[in-house]
C-alpha cells in the first residue's frame, strides 16, 4: 500500500496545497524569469519554506516542492555548476521537509504527519515558452525519457513521500516519465496530473479518458488527475477518469481567474473553493487542492469542510 492509499484508508479527502509561484509573487518575490518559482530556491529559500509552512498551517496534508521548473540544464544556464544545480534540485525537497518539521514542532505529535511531494514539471516548463499548455514538443519519447530521468533520480534520492508529475500536456510525456521511473528504479509512488483545455481533452488534444486508461495499468501511478486547468471543467474530467480507473483521482485547478498575456495581469473572479471542492468530491475526487492564484486561505476553506466529515 502506497502513502496515498494509506492516507485515504483513514480519511475521505487528502487536502493538497495551493499555488507556489503566484503566492511568492503575492509576497513580493518576482518570478518573471525562465526559472520561475525555482529562482526562489537560491534567492529566497526562507520564503519558499514560509509558504510551505503556511499551507500546512492552513490544513494541507501535502506540500509540493519548488522543483516544478528546476532542472540541471536550467540552473547551469544561470551559471551554476552541474553539482550546484543538482544540489539546488534536492534542496527544493529539503525546504518542504524542513517546513514540515517546523509545523510538527508547532502542532505537536497529534494527527497524521503531512506528506512531501516532489514536483516533476513537464518539459515545457524547462522550455519556459508555454508549451506545457500545448504539448507541441519538438522531441520524441526517448528524448523526453532522458530529460526526466536525471531529475527523477535526484529527487528520489532525498526521499519525498510522493512524486508529483504535473501539468503534463500530452500522453507521450506521461509514458516517458513511466519509462524514466523504471529505468532509474524509483520506488516512490507518483501522481500524474494533466493540464486540460476543456472537459474532455488534455492540452495537446488527447482524451483524458485515454490517459487514465494507460495509467490504470501502471503500478507506479498512485493517483491520476488534472491541475492548472479552469475549474469549470473539473467535474466532467473527473467523470471521464472514473470511467477508466479505480485509482484515486486528484484535482488542483486554477483559481478561476484567467491570465491576459497582453497586459500580463489576472482577470475575473476566483472560485469559492470551500464550496466547489464539495462538488469535486461528490464527482469522485479524493485529493483536492489548488494551482495558479490559489492561496493558503483557499486551502483553509477546503480543509475546514473536510474536517466536518471526520
């Protein structure tokens, strides 16, 4: 039984954390950089740790590391050596683990120990060109496998509880990650979540149902779902996944606001996550949190509702 199964045997919902990059921005840190939130690992590790800690205080059962856009090649482009780049990737997990230790010291021994998920962002995040929402990579599955294998090995070496393979825009990338996990003999459970363009299709155009069918037969996949997706599509996507697998379904969509590239600002109104999460649970989701523009306050709304079910 993996960590997700163990936790769901004791509670109805695993509360995930919310956004890291936009929360760092809200606290005055600029992520306007090819490294995005990974820049904070070396510029403001204290702030990264603080954001993790605030999500735990808000009631998150899982905090996710700042490694989404962290790669050896990406750090080396900024002037770090290969050894320094590798150390920064592992540091991202250590920061989340340190935040957990601080939280446990505050809270005491009562209750379940929060889990640390190591973020495994897509190849498009490394490119920093928005292709994690298109999937139009100019490389094949073999090259994607090689790309992911190095970072997966580094992250696994520091023993996170879960690998969060997230914002995947295409099924070929999920296949590549599975191959990389097997090549590196990584025995840490992984969740696979896709960026989706509507209620049926992931960003590249493959049906989410096809992705779920493939991952249903993958022992390494501990949960399947979506993230960085508009909230209005979540219930349809959950239903499509449920038809193909009995594995736990996870959802952590964006706030409901949309980003306008013309003026580089967010517009619209955020969802009431405390209410909307209940619909996602009713549809079949068991791991629920938030992505871009969500905050500790919104995660606290989800956690408060889940407490009422205990």
